[in-house]
């Protein structure tokens, strides 16, 4: 029997290399530095919408939200007509701890979001309702039923929790050295801070207890504190933002850094307990803007704080057969579970949306596949079927009972909260579909939302975007007009969309006019300059395009679109070396980007690097099988440069069959 | 002891209430919803039941009587009473079709779900409810098949009388059954 490799999966919500890197350079995160030096690290591309319960479930399942069923922070509670925090009962598919448990691994899960009620896995499950203190320290503080599995461990974990009132100055001063200056009667910031630290410490205590005292093969632990530190205090992080008062800046400027140093200390202990033979994977679900890209204000909309999130989180791995001190590229949230399965020589479900990260291996491990882990019978530790539910279907069923007159309608406040949850969940589902390029599905959902909620600009805006992408430009214009009629103040994102529409209509001068209007309102709007660059590119004004795209990258160096467009500009200018450089950057940031792989292939072919050019085109058609241009390039390369006539024929066959499909019958 | 007639809406709960009334049992009802095309003999409902999640003080007045409470609301019954539950069962396809027909008559939209998903949702809800009824000592439950009542009303009336341990007029109970009330016979 082969020895099981242990895996420790650590989630740090919102952790970002932009904050970590200077701390590493200053030697302030030694545990993370040692992890990086022993393994690989890179960006981890998030998903849209960047809402944590959706993302952490995508991480744990390898699937988009439309498959796993977690669509929001809250869900309907049909029995009461109210809403409740999103629960593990609503997850439709197996998580990695279910799959590994079924495969003979002793698995534990701590604090994952969402994970209440705790699942009956073969190890210990501590739900995300564990850590929050909902009573003063001198009152009973019982955990809600279902917080710990197995139930007989409740007593042990109860004692491991840390109450915010237990914290002293010694715990808070590293975060707010001048805490004594705060009038705590009027300013509750220290209370919030204590709560974040105590919650985090409780989760950490649970994790270390299991590592020290229980048999384990896999442990997943989720820390949400960095996200809370950032939402609460990132506006005070250096450099000082203009609207922030100096006094507040001086008080709170160390909180975010303090949060990271705290996490490094905890990481040190986790690594110590895990042992050298364990594969350790440290990830975050998204980054957090910490520089000039911090939004000036938070929009007044549900989950508005998500605008502070950045598209790239972190990934760092070390362990058996993993390269050392290497950078990896193109990793995404959906790739974590397929990678873990591949590491452990277990098959990957073909219904998973991610791919195993092959670039991490010293010796390549060929992935194996099965149709789906959902079809694998046996006890996997998911909640019993009679506990699992689809809260949206149940809510619809309840609406039917209300319409039939058998159940009272919820009161106005409850109904409002319920409607908000239902609408936002559908809105997030539409955005998930857009992320998956299922724009027709997305448009169908958004159309209904827009009809039922005409005043909600966001639904209209995304509907307009779908129509634009689907080339239904007349429909796009109609929706834009409804937004224009309703908007009370200038909405530069709408100018951006109208600019894109004009660009699609080849009305370049008009497009530039809209984009310049947007630039006047918000000169550093993300994506604006990459759009201006595109207009100039279409006008064959390559110098202007280059300038605009370099500006886009100066504002956001991690914009994969700006990198790709700059590659295209350089291809047009026959500056092939630079084209290859920027195309490589683009795919390094977002692997699932077929256009960028195509541009990379073109640049490499011109540089006479035919092998690598072919590889790039192959990746392009793997992601986008219908890309005729890429198939044509492959035919040429295999036939004329690489002397692989059989492969050339293969791609010619694909081109011919595409041609036949297009012929009218 | 409170007698509860339960089940999904349109599973025969009004018919059962009619049978109990005929048999001599006192019902807890009001006239808030009068008889109509969907229930020609009346609904036999008690309006406060609809807000059972919020308020249950009226249950004291249900002692020794029968009251209709749909299945989804049973979980809100407090545990300071004992309940005998007559749970009506009818094929879910028929129940869903009957609900749809009733909604059409009153001009309202029902669940925005495909029929198969609605039936699946009801199935899962019923499984949870059956589990709850079994686990909780305050419930004593008799499951009654709607079609069995239509087919053998007297035998089922005897069965119900035995369960309730009452002295119901079984013959009058069985006369309440009228096959013409079966609106949604599935062919």
C-alpha cells in the first residue's frame, strides 16, 4: 500500500502579494518566506463575482457557482420567510474533503465558508459558526447546534475559542500602537479589531489542536481575518489617501501590516506541526487593492465592499514532487482541487471546471480522469440528502403556498430582505454565466431582473454588456438608453460601455469622445485606457495605442487585457520580441485567455521559435476549439516548419469539418 | 390532544375535514375563505394557522378539536401539546396539477419552477417532515391515501376512527366522499 501524502490547505481570505512582497523584502514574514523558498508561488486569478462564499466553495469543489449552488452571502429561509447566512446544506456537489474522505484519507475541515452545519466527514468538521462570540464574556456562549462534527468533540472545541474580551493591550498595541488615544465610548474600532483577532485565534486554535492531537491526512483551514482587517482598515494603510484625516491615518496605518505579521506567526506554527513531509498549499480567493487603485468610495449596493477586491490572490505550494523556489503562472481558483487530486494520484472529475497545475511538478504526473466524483458511490461525509436543500427552489415552492393562501406573506421588512437576496443571487448567477462565456444564459437572467427591477442600474448595465458581447448592439443601445434616462449623476462606466459600442460599430471618433468623457470623470478608471488603446489600434494609430496601453499598465500592471492588447500593438508594429513579452505576461496572469495564446503563437512564429509557437496555438485551440486562425497557423507550422505532416492533417481536418458545418444545407 | 389534518395543499385535507365534521368531530375553523369552485364544500380553514411561525396562542382553543395545518407549518407547532396528525397523501403529480389549476382560477402565478423540480422540492420537504413526525414524541401520525378514501371510504373512516379513538359516525363520514370532487384525475 502506498504511503499517503499529507496535504495542508490554508486559506487566507484577501491575502495579496502587493502587501506581502514589501514585508518579505523587509524580512517580516519569515514563515511565508521559508514556504516560498521551498516551493512555488504565483498569482491566483479570482472569479467573477468576487464574493467570498461563492469563491471558497469554487476553491473547495473545482467548480463554478452554477454547479456548486452557493450563490450569495445569504439565502432564503423559506420556513420563516426571512433570510439566513448561506449554509452548507445548499452545496450541491462534493468538496475536496468529501472526495478524499471517500478515497480513504482522514480529512478535517475548519471554518470553511460556508460550512454550517458541519458535515459528517470521517474526521472533524468545525463550521464557520464556530468562532463568533455572540454574548458578553460573563454570559454563556454556546455554539449553535451543528457547529462541530462529531458532536462528542464539542466540549473540547468549546474551550479552544477565544472571546474578544480576553484580549488585552498587549494583543492590540501591535496593530494600533496609539490605542490609548482612542475614546472607546465613541469609537468602536478597537472592539471591531478585537473581534477580528479573537475570531482568527479561535480558528487557529482549532487547527493546531487537530494537527497535534488527531490522526490526519488532509486538513483545510480557512482564516477570514485579513479580509476583515482590509475592509475595516485598508483606507488607512500607507500611502495616505487624500480624504483620510491625518489623525486617523496615524492611528490605524499599522493594522493591515499587523494582520499579515500575525498570520505569518500562525503559519509558522502550522508548518511546524504539519512537518516537512506535508504538502502545504496556501491560497487566497482574491486580492485587495492597497494602492492608488483603492476605490474612492464604496457603492451603495449589496456586497458593495467587494469593489475593494483585486483580481489576483496568492498561491504558494511546497511538498513532494513540487519544484523549489519557482514562479508559476496562469493559476486560478478552480485549479486547486484538480491539482490536489493530481498530486495524490487521484482522478479528476471531467465535470470540474479547473485544470491541474502541471507546471508545479519536478517530475510530471499525468492526470487521470473520471466522468464525475458525484457518481462515485459510498459514504463521503456530505450532509444527508434529507438535510441538503435548494433554498431557491424551496422559496419558489413557498411562494406557491403563499399564492394559494395557505401561508402568510412575510412582513414588509422580511419581504424586502428576501427580495434583495433572491435578486442578488440571480445577478451573481448571471455574472457566473458571463465568466463561463455563457452570455445567452446570462442575458436571459438579467433581462428578467431588469424588467422586474428597472431602477437597478447594475442589472441593466450587465444586460447591456451581454448584448454587446453577443453582437446584439441594437438591444444594447436600448438598454443603455434606459440607464441614461434613469441615472441621477454621471456614470463614467456607462461612457466606457458606450465607447465600446461605438468601437464595435467602427465609429472610432465617437468611441474616443465617450472614452474621453469617462477619462475626464475618472482618469484612472481601471480598463479605460486599455479601451482607448483598442480604439487607436483599430484606427492604425499604433503610437497612440502604445501610449494608452502603457498608461493602462501603469495604473494596473496586472491587467491581462492591457498586456494582450499591447502585444497586438507590437505585432502590428512588427516588434515581435516585445509582442511575445507582453503576450506571455497576459497568459501568465490569466491562463484561460485564448486570444493571448494566439498572439503569443504569432510572435514566437515570427521569431522563428516554431516549437513554442505551436505549443501556444495548441493551447489556444484547446481552450477555444473553434478558433480557425489558430488551426490554420498550426497547419502551416506543422507542414512547413516542424515536419509533422500528420499533425498538420489533423488540424486541416478540423478546419474542413468546420467549413462543412457552415455550408448552408 | 389536538387533532391535526395535514398534508400538502390539494392533497385531500379539506375532504378529510368534511369527513370529520360529518362524523361528529368539532372543528376549529372560521369562514375567512368561503367555498368556491376549487373546494365546493368549503376549505375548513382557520386563518391564524397561516401565521403559526409567529403566533400560536390560539392552539389552546384547538384542544379536542380538529384543525387543518398544511405540512410545511407542522415544524412550528410548540411541544406543550400532544397532536394526532392525519396526514393526507396524494400522488405529487396530481397535487401539483391541482395547485396549478387552483392558481389559474384565482389568476395568480405559482412557483417559477419546472414541474419536475417543484415535485422534487415537495418530495424532499415531505421526507423531512415525515422524519420530524417520527422523531418527535408529541406527534402520533396516521397516513391516509387520498385515493384509498375514494375507493373504500367506509374502511378508511373506520381506520381513522380507531386512530383517533373517538366515537365518530363512520357512515356519515364515508358519505362525505364524493368522487366528483376529484378535479384532477390523472388519466
